[in-house]
């Protein structure tokens, strides 16, 4: 009889730029890259346009899958643009 390890091996995803990124880090990078006004233009969410903060954004994004998808997509777009420019 074989023993099953209680901890599965860590899965690495070297080609996935979102792997290991927290939602907080993504929102922070977008706010630094575009500013809150630019972020609100690109993704029209109240948490980006009215008294924006990372905390209020995280609260909404954790409860709203479609909004989180838009934020993650914009982050990937920002990474591609940065890579293209350099």
C-alpha cells in the first residue's frame, strides 16, 4: 500500500503572468500605471471613480467575478504594452 503525501507538489505555471499575483498587487500596479482616473475610464466601476482606494476595490472585486475578470484582463494588457515598449 502506498502512502499519499498530505501536501500535493507545488504546481508551477511559468507562462502564466497572473500566477502568484495577489489581487491587491494587481490593483496597486494598475492604479500606479494608469492612476485612479485612468482606471475608472478603462473599467467604469464606482470603486475606481468615487473615493478610490485599494481596500474598497478589493472588497468589490472579491465579490464580483465579472469585474475581477476585467481587472485581470486590463493588467495583462498593461503587461503586454510594457513589454512591447521595451
